[in-house]
């Protein structure tokens, strides 16, 4: 399976959205594979991590995020579950779960209800090792146009997550304990 062939089906090569998506996804893939190499005793599926990390944000073009060159009609927070649906249609349902479960440190059904988020009401939490590794790796790389951004520091990542509440930082810290060896 060639993740970049799937990206090219939905993104014009060289467009702003394709450039940002490909750069970001490649950085997340590299970070995720590095983490996986440190936890080989947990038996991570390296091929799956490579593919799913490259595809985890495939849904962004369906959302309205002009700064990313995306002009869809859905809220940005929807990019995860929309990406899941897209990959299910591509015959990649397990990769699709990574899309749905990587946003923030995962979104619980209770969060969706409490904050009235425009999402289907179900838990969207990383469950498998591979889902957790990609979710964690993603937090170190923002999506920005221009030259590739350096990896965020742990302090910066925790500060970003803290805007969503202390319980989210705790969830991130648990992932950090698992993967920062
Ligand atoms: Fe991402």
C-alpha cells in the first residue's frame, strides 16, 4: 500500500494543503517510528505505523482551515472521523481508526456531549499501541506552511494541551511515561 498514492487522490500535488499534509505527516511518521524502536518489547507493527502515520490527517481537506489551504465545509475538529470514513471507503478501516483516535489526546464521548462538539457521539480514544504512538508523536509537530517546523519541546506540548484542561495533560503524561525511554 502506498500512502502517498492515496494522498494524491485527494490533494493536488504541490498545493498548499498537500505540501503541509505531506511535510507534517512525514515528520509524525519519523517521530512515531523512532518511538516504536524504543518499545520493540511491546511488538509495535512498524509497517502499519509508517502507513497510518502518513495517512492520519488525510481528512483535513474536508474541513475549513484556510491557513492550511483547506476549504471544506466542516469544522477542523471533524478531520479525524472524516478521515476514518475516507479510509474505510479505501478499504483501510484499521488505518481509519488512527485518524479518528489521534485528535488531541483522544476525545471521549462525554467530552463530545459536554462541549457539544460537532462529532458523532462515541469514544474517539487511542486504544492500540500503534494508535497511542501516532497520537503521541503527532503532538510534537504542528501544521504550518513554510519551512518545516522544529519538533516542539515537552514544555510547549504540555502547554498546548493544558488549554483543553488538566485531565488532558494527565493523559498526555501517561503516554509520555510509556514512550519517553
Ligand atoms: Fe497530525
